[in-house]
C-alpha cells in the first residue's frame, strides 16, 4: 500500500541505514516499494541504495520538489510516504500511517526528534505536536494518499526551500491532516556543522522572508550566502 520515496543527492553516509530501518520498523507486506530518486550523486549513494533493497530512479533535474514529483509519477502505492535520507521512521510507522488513512485523514506527518541531546533542539521538537503550519518541518516526513497528492497538484517545483510547508498548506484543503504522536529520528548534522543557534536563526530568517513574500530566488540566495556549503 505504501510507496516510501526518498530524494537523494550525495547521501552515501546515511541512505543505507535509512533503508534498513524502513524495512525493520515497517510491516514489509504494507511497503509496496522504497524508491530512491537521485539527483545526480557523485558518491556511492546509488550503489548503496540499490544494495539495501531500494528501487533507484534517476531524476533529470536536481531539487527535492522536482525529484519527489518525478518519483510520485512512477510510484505504485496508494499512499506516498516522503522521507529525508537522514531521517529514520519510528517503529510500526506503516501501521500508524495506514490506520490514520483508514480513519479519514488524507495526509499527515510524525513528531520530530534529533539524534543530538540538546535542550534547544529538544524545545524545537516539542512544538512539532501543534497544528499550525509554522511548526511543520520537512524532517518530520510526510505521508499522503495518492488521490490527495494529485488533487493538491504535487510539490510546487518552483520551490527550492520550504517546499514541504507550501504543499502542506494545499494538502490541508484537499483532506484532513494529522500529526501522529510518535517521533521520527533525524540527523542534527546541519546544526553540528554550522552551530545550533546560528543554523536555527538562519531557518527563522528564511521563514520570515518567505512569509513577507520574498521570491524563491531571494530565499535561495540568502540561504547559500549564509550557509554556502550546504546542499539545497
């Protein structure tokens, strides 16, 4: 029933573990496929994903929104579960998703937890239990029925940052959105590399500019200026 979809670009450090945890924490009979949609990695991402049991497809363009939309056109499941390459789903996540859809929810996500014990990051994660879209982070993962994904029109491919928040706004108009009260575990590597408070401050700034109506080009250029080595 569920197509797990993971966009990648040079994720050889994380992708193998993520796929193994997907199969370990999910009910295999409910996982139609694990699709890794790659944006042209130059490391061993593709080889490791294939060896771990994923179906690897190559996207002609790099970018999460583009890659996810392309994978969705090829996915065979009735539910899409979009997951970051460095994020691990919780135990029994497939059962939780299916029960949620059966209860009438068209889309939803999980709570967030980082793999770093830090009070500030823990506080940020605590807020992911609340409904406003402001508290939605892409790391929380996203599940959506194939029908509701189509109704929403998929990801907006003009978006290179905050694409998850943008699509969630539209998904809430096509059906009920639920937050499953179990956390995914995501890597805090960005915070470790660039500083916890600095990195979060940059994310707040980008979101503020987004809400003020600045273009995606401006958001991307600001992001790259502040964290030039980060993938986007």
